[in-house]
C-alpha cells in the first residue's frame, strides 16, 4: 500500500510570531521555518506503518515556495521514500490545497492519505475534510490511534466527550492529533541519504487547479496583552474578588 503524506512549511512553533507594522500579515523575514508539527506526526505514523509491513512506499507532498523542498527533505530524512513539491509563492487556501492533493491522489493512487489535523499558522482544520469530500473517501479525523486490518482501518478519534473508534473502508483520509505518536529525530546518515532521494517539481497549473485566493485578509493584529495579576491574602479575599469580577 502506498501512503501519501502532505506536509506544510510553517513558522517554527518555538518562534514568537511578529505581525507586520502595517497589519497586512505575519512577518516572515529571517524567521525559522519548519514542518507543521501535526504533519510531522503524520510522517512518523506512515513510517511506522511501513516498518510494520503495512505500507510499501511513502510519498510526501508539499505546496509552497521553493524553500518547501527543505520540509520535504526533513520527511525524507525521517524515512519517507520520495517527494513532490507543488511550487507556488503566494498563500494557498485550504480548498485549493485540497484540490491539488486530489489531483496528486488521482495520479499516485495511494491506499491511505494521512496528514495533520491542522496547520499551526492558520489553524483552519479544513484540508483533510475537504480532500475526503472531493475524493468521496471515508475520513477519520483527530486520530490518536490507527490500526490497519486487511482492507479496513480502525481509527480512534479524540472528540469532546472522550474517544470514539470508527472502522473505515480503504482507501481513506486520516488526520492526526497530538497523541498519536512521538516523531523521531532524523539520524545523520539518513539526513545524508535524504539528499539523494527524488523530489518531483510541479505547479498548480500542472494539475489544472486555480489557486487564486477567495478570501481577503483585512487586518492582522497581535493578541491583547494580559493584565497583571494581584496577590490575595486569604481564600475569602479571593472569593470576594471573583464575585466582584462576575466570575462567581
């Protein structure tokens, strides 16, 4: 079974995001970029499936600027087999991403598409669901455990009330949650090997997808700073303050 893993290049989660002075977006100049953490979990799960003999090939695809090849190389160093880079310098909205991924799926014919439940830059949580709808495939979102059984996959999902387990026919789309696994670090030998693994260059036009944005960002602002707290002398004083604030 071939596994397709979409990966996105985002601002590293350790970096404090800065908003441009004119409010037109996030300042990306001289900012460390890395693979979306949820996508990293998806890559790790695909590798584990291959180690279990459930997957035969792992293909990683990224949509973004030329620098996104570095993100694919990270996945290749972890253990993926080859990559596809769909080059586009501007922002690509989730629907356009899903349409491109559908075209990639049509060309690659994977048995499973596994990707992060959301990207930490826009937090849209839409691409996996849209892709499943476009393909007409079943979907298992927010996965915290995956078990493949013959031509079906059992997915344990994290939902508001706890955990929900669903059994889906394959091929299917799965989106990963944080507790699915702990991604491995790429070893130096694998990093060197990754440089020789192939990355195919494509464009949205190659797949016949229009990526012009449908949404216009009017303004981007930083969250308001938190007010300083105060110390209280006793539990009774704390209760009084909570009451006066309308909390109790």
